[in-house]
């Protein structure tokens, strides 16, 4: 797809990537809890598994987003010199 046959093919970034990641992984954590509980696990164990999965995934994503921001800042700083 090119820019001449439709919408802009460039990937559009969210204005709030940290919030979006937290919401997405919280939703997936809830899904883990529901599936684990539905398949016979205790609620407490299901909840802990979903919470740990959501926290780890959110933390990883936030860390990677911050790394990208720092790299962009360094690149902008080098270009301005």
C-alpha cells in the first residue's frame, strides 16, 4: 500500500501509550483469571496468575517504551549538535 491509494500507511502512535498498555494488559489479565477459573483452578490462584501476568507484561512494555523515548532524545540531541 502506498500513500497514493488510500489512507496514510504509516503507523499511527497513541498519545498515551503507557495508559493503553496498562489497560490492554489488565484486560488480558482478567481474561487469564476467567479462563483459569473456568477450567477448574481456585479463584485466588487464578487471580494471582492474572495479576502477575498483567504486572509483568505492563512493566516490560513500559520499560521498552521508556527505552525508545531515551533513544529518541539522544538522537535528537545528537542532531542538534
